[in-house]
C-alpha cells in the first residue's frame, strides 16, 4: 500500500489549493462584472429592470449555494447539455457572488447623498453619466472594505464545489483522508490553508475600513 | 414672449397638495425673488421648473420646452436651465475646476482644454481663480457655493434657479455669494431665486412673488410690494422677517 508522508499530504493539498484560488478569482471577477451590471439595473429606477434584479438577488441570497451548484450541475444536464463540474461551479459561484456584491454595492450607492444626484441631474447628466462620473467614484471608496470582506465568503464558498466533484482544496482533503485515514491531520491542514487564504483578506478589509473612518 | 411660463400648476405629495394652481410668467432678464414661509411650496415650484419634481396638472414651459410631458427631453431642458442648491452639492471627489468642467465635457462634448478655459473664466467671475485646483473640502461654505454657481454658469444657462442658496451659510459668508448673484443680475442673467434675504429681494429683484399655502398670494415690483403689501399675510410675513 502506498504510504503518504506529511509532506506528501501537504504538497497534494497545496496543489489543489491552486484550484481553490483560481475558482475564487474567477467567481469574484465574473461575479463582480455581473454584479456591476445588476447594480446599474437595480438603481436605474426602471421598474422591470429593478424587479428582475430584486428577484434574482432574492433567489441567489435566499437559497443555499449548495442547491445552486446542484441546479447548475444536474439541472442543465436535463436539457441534454453536458456540464463539467468546473463549468457548473464557475457559473453557480459567479451568480451567487454577483447577487451579494450587487446588494453590498447598492448600499454604498444609496449612502451617497441625494444632493449629488440632484446636482448632477441639474447639470443634464444622464443616469449612466451620473453613475460613471459622480456616484460610483464616491461609492467605490466606501465599497472597498465590505467587498474585500466578502471575498472571504467566496473563498469559503468554493469548498462546496467539492460536492459536485470539482477537485479543489476540500475535495483533495477528502480524497487524501480516504487514502490515509488520518482525518484530523488532513482536515487540520485544510482548515489551516483556508485560514491562510482568508485571514489576510479579513485583516486588509479591517485596515481599509479603519483608514476610511479616519479620513472622515 | 416669456422665457418661463407657468400655468395653473398643481402638485401633491400624497394627500398633501403643495402647489394649488400656480401661474407665473418670467421674461428674459427678470430677477424673480420668491419668498414665503417654509411649506408654502416655493422650493417645490422651483424644482418643478427643471424637472426635479413632477407635477400633476398644469404646464410649465421653459425655454420653449414643455417640462412635464411624458416624452420631455429633460437633458435638453437642463442644458439651458441651471440650478444652485442650498447645500451646494459640489462633487467632493473633484476639484473646483473639475466640478465646473464635468458637464461641459460630458454633456456638451467640449474638449478638456476648452472646458478648462471655461472653468477659468467662470471661476474668475465668481472670484475664485486661485482656487481652481482646490477640493470642496478645502473651501469655505461661501467659496463652495460660488463654485456651485460657476459650475452652473459653465453650461451657459438661459435661466438660473437658486434654491435658498445662502440659507446654509454662516452669516458672514452670505454677502460674498449675494454679490456674485447681484453681478449676474446686472449682466442680464435671468434668475429665479427662492430666498429669505428680503433686502436682497428688494434691491436686486425685478419681480417679487409671495407664496402662501401653495399659491402666488401677491406679486409685483419688489420695492412697491415691500413698501405697501396689499394682503394681511404678506404684511405679517414682512413684519416678521423684515
């Protein structure tokens, strides 16, 4: 029988960590782009667009991420389209992330005083121009800290992709445990690696928040 | 022909009717001072003129554009109708010059260099040439309000709406803003001001409008109206604030 040393376990976990990072980055960036589009729709004061985003956000915030992964993985397959765990995980995490980011950012947009909208309206700026030149430059400053904070949730969320067979950190941990029967060691290392990914982000988010408070 | 023509405008917030049939004609070069108690509808009326508020019935035509229509091109209207607010509402992330340059570059598609020249010109007009690159947070209230006026002027408006533009200022800063407005009036700018500065309304205004309970209660030449208010409400109001 194959023997796994501590370093074998660790190096295997670290290889899989790459996929956790890649999946997190893709989910975060694609989710950010979709989230930005949704943000424009959500604050557009055009009723059908607002309703669509509201339902979208309620759905993705109101159901477990695991359900969403299943829906994308098994649901799309029902239509005869073969979906890889990779694609399903990317799609589900992107939509899930976008829903949360839209809500976070909407809060930031709404914290900008109404007078900024009125002044820019009075200068004949269109809605898109107001967002682009007046509102978002101010809102984005406020948004940095909670957005970075939320990226921690995305990293932890990728762990669920293990259940549909995507080999990332958690899945690699499960596989190594099955081979070594040393669950405590394996999962301690898995947890430690997640912590090493997440803690710097949380710490950074707190730091930015503090800095913004001082600026006021 | 009047530049701004307001006909029997009615506006309610829910059950509360704040404009109860207001009619007013404003000609080019008029300096209209709208006075009245808080809640008399004067700010709401002003905000209806550039479409910041909608109204339920009646009509407002500003510079040939019907304001309240379903298909009204508000962008076109607002290019010619400027507005200055009580709270200045400068864009805090932009310098004074950038505040002024924003609308000309974005809306009128003027080049950066040209916009910078416009900014220099209008900021000089309000006496702030040396503050072009200052951020709003580095300016006093009076200076901020003068930048806000310059920002509106950069669009070359045909009418400038001023909504209690000195009310948020410390008393010693009021005059520097009023002087700028007075100079604009002398240059022939059409101004519609909601104001509590009675002396200014009397000395600079060409027309005084006293609003009471959502209606134009009394109007006329400021000096005459102030000297001999016809209605008891205005007599009382002038007695209290004058």
